[in-house]
C-alpha cells in the first residue's frame, strides 16, 4: 500500500461512526490516550470501560479522554450538586462521582436501568454510589417536576446532557432555570461524528442523519443564546460547555 493509500484508508477508518475522537489521525489520538489518559485512569474506570466494551451498544459510552476531561472540569468548578441525563453503563457518571466531594450529589436519569445496573457494582466498589440518585425514565418530566420546587431553581452547579439529541433544546429551556448563574451545562456529541459538515448526499448511517438536523439546530441556538457563554470543544464527539450568565 502506498503512503497516500494508507493515509486515506486511515482517514476512512478514523471517520467511522463511533470513533471517539475528531483528531486528525488515529495515531495522534492513540498517542494521547497512551501518554496522558490510560496511565492516569483510575482502576475502577478502567474496569467499567472494559465491562462496557463487551456490551452490544458500547458505541454509546463516553471515551476515556472525555471522562478525564469531565473529572478535571468538575474539580475546577468545585461542583457539588450535579445532574446527568443519559447514563448508559455509567462511565461519565463514575467520572463525575469520583470528582465530587463526599457530600456531592448527582441526579442521574436514564430510560434504561438495566445498563446502569451493569456498571453499578463497579460504582459501589469505588465507594461513590451514595452520591448518586438514579431515576429510571424519561428525563423531561423529572426536570418539569424539579422546576415546580422553588428551592431547586438555580441549584445545580453542573449538568451533563448525553441522551436523546432531539430533546436537547427542550432540556436547555428547563436546565437554564435549574442551573445556578455561573453554573455549567455540558451538551455532548455536538459535532455528531463530524456529520455537522457532511454534504447533503453524504452516505450517513440512518440514526446519524436523523439526529444531525437537531444537532445543527442546537448548535445555532446555543451560539445565539444571550443567557449563556459557550465553548465548543473537539473532545470525544464534541462537547459544548454553556456557562449561565443570566
Ligand atoms: N453518558 C453515558 C456514558 O458515559 O456511557 C452515555 C449515554 S448514551 C450516549 C445515551 C443514553 O441516553 C442511553 O443510555 C439512553 O437510554 C438514554 N436516553 C435516551 N432517551 C432518554 C430520555 N428521554 N431520558 C433519559 N435518558 C434517555
Ligand atoms: Ca455521548
């Protein structure tokens, strides 16, 4: 194989749906993982990552580098009261739980309890399960219920949104009232496997194509929202941090 052929086949692989990085090459991503991420990954996170890798929907998990990023971010902002929408087997949840102080809280929501329970023994063994309040079911009604309680308004330091992309703007409307001024909402997958810049006739997988318009709409709406400051990072599949300023 010539070097240009090998480069283009690498690019092809790199752009496969589910790849956990948007960096310019697999080699660069691998370098980052091997140099800075895996050597510092807590044993429990490694164990959960390996359990998740055997699950048929493992494409949904948060990558190790994004887990490390979330953990660092939560410590930097001294987060204590947090929320997660979209738990799956709990990799980002564990990254969050490990970052919070012992009396920190995570209201964690997912329509699927079974996957959460796959990771739960690892979370329990890590000694952080007491920080988690898991609610099975769709997140939107939980948010509506929270909003009815005046004490919950403006009470969250951090929210990680990693669930149904077609509801992100519905979440946003509610989360802006639930997160405190100065608090952060992180929306995951905002570069949607690079499909945000794919030409209209690009051969995209069905679900990528379906959610793409919602992600495009979300990105425009966040960029135009005067109630927040934003920063979109090419970590994982793209994560947009929104800091509430009003
Ligand atoms: N953050 C997870 C991790 O680190 O592994 C990955 C979450 S996965 C990408 C998306 C999750 O959102 C799935 O587990 C799915 O069951 C959940 N989900 C989908 N629709 C939902 C909804 N309406 N409310 C709550 N969770 C939902
Ligand atoms: Ca995600």
